[in-house]
């Protein structure tokens, strides 16, 4: 079984590009909490908000963006999902033996 990891490319209005932004479960949980608080539509009904928030959360988590949500939305020119990275959780971790 492979797990798909969501990877995003983000372009800011100032021309800054953040390529291959790796999202994590923490980013998805931040989206879930925010979605409940603000009563946003489900990701399948509003995919733009979903991927934009994941990009925002990932860039904040990594220190690449320091502002809040409204600032991010105002400064982002485009957010696009790249091909999903397939991670196989059954592969054993390499050992030093």
C-alpha cells in the first residue's frame, strides 16, 4: 500500500517561488481545525481553499512565510498541486547493521 503525500508549488505576487513544498499531517490537521472553526466547505467542494491553506500551513511551519492567512491569500499569486509523491510505508527502514 502506498500513501500519497501532497506536494505543492507556490508563486507569490513578488515573484518568489516555493517549489515542491511538502505538506504533512500537521498541515492537514491545521486545515481541519480551521475548517470547523470557520465552517468552510469540505475539501472536495472547495479544493482551492484546501490546497491554498495547506500551502500556507506548510510555509508557516517551515518558516518560509511569517504572516497570517489573510496576508498569505493577498500575497499568493498561484498554488498548484504537483504530482503526488507515493510513499510506501511497508518498506523497512535501512539499518546500520
